[in-house]
C-alpha cells in the first residue's frame, strides 16, 4: 500500500478548518502558532507530549492546535484502516476527514477512559456502515424498478446492479417533483418509517404512502426505455 503522510497537510487543514464549528456555536476555535510548541495545563507539559485524552480536554475547549495534533497522530493509521474497509484510498481519505470532523463537533460527549483510538475508529467504522447501508438501499431501489412490475420486459434473472444503473435511477429521481422525490428517498434510501417521514414533511402518513406509490409508478415509466434497451443489448450479446 502506498505510504500516507503521518501529518496533516495544508489541504487537509484548509478543508476542515472552515467546518470546525460545533453546532449552534459562532465561536472561532483557538489556534496556536505551532501545535508542537508551548506548554499547557498545570503540569506545564508541552502540547506535543500530552496524551490523547488530555488533548481532547483542550479540544472540548475549542483548541484547534490540540485537534490538529490529534489528527497528525492518528490520520495515517486511520486512513490505512479505512482503505482496507472501503478498498479505495481516496474514499478512505474522505471518510477520515469526516470522522475527525464528527470527533470535533461532538467532542463534548467524549469521556476519557484511555480508549481514544477505539473511540475514533468507532466513529469512522459507523460512517462506513452508514454508507454501505445507503448503497445497499440504492441497489434495492434500483432493482425494484427492474422487477416489481410483472409486465416489465426485464428478465426475472436480471443483471447485477452496476454503478451505471444507480446513476440512471438517480437521474430519474431528479425528474420527480420534490413532493414525490422527498418521501421516496427518505423511505427507500434513508430508511425512515412512514410516521417519521410524515413528521419530517408535515403531512399525514396516508399522504406519504400515496406519494411514494406515485413516485414508484412514475419512476417505472421513466426507466422503462432504459430497461428495454438493456434487455435488447443482452439478447444481442447472447
């Protein structure tokens, strides 16, 4: 595997710094000239020599330098771990940044028990799990319009869902009016219940179900030509 820098580079920090705000806070994180210089705490321990738990205490107070030091310590190992999970270094880099951002924004919840690394990895792992669930739902949603209608010309064996199919379904969704697009995405992709969707969209559950059914019917119409083309291509290749 290609070596990854163990320190945060300028791009990493430039990407994250504008987002380093806890929800509801207008305060600007306190920055230090150099995260490896100076002393903090009653014991006067240099920042670079402080344990992760002690750095998190500073992060909870909005200390940007302490946060940057934590990132520089753990980014290499975290990206390597995520690369194995996602099988994509670029995606691993993106997820690692999101994990550090979540760590900062939710730092007030952290209680040091000497397991900072496990805590950070749990955040990152949950992000990957959430992404995998969404991908699975996208595949299910894409598959749905290939086989749900018995009159569909698509073979019941159907082809494996590819990235192309997901893109086609995404484009079809974009053609739907928002009142139909929102409930079907919340239901099929985000996994919300009908009651949760009704609350989110401020309407009745019956209205949610009706709009989802209409959205599905419209998507089948939009995608019919695509599936017919796919079937003809398979026949020509046979």
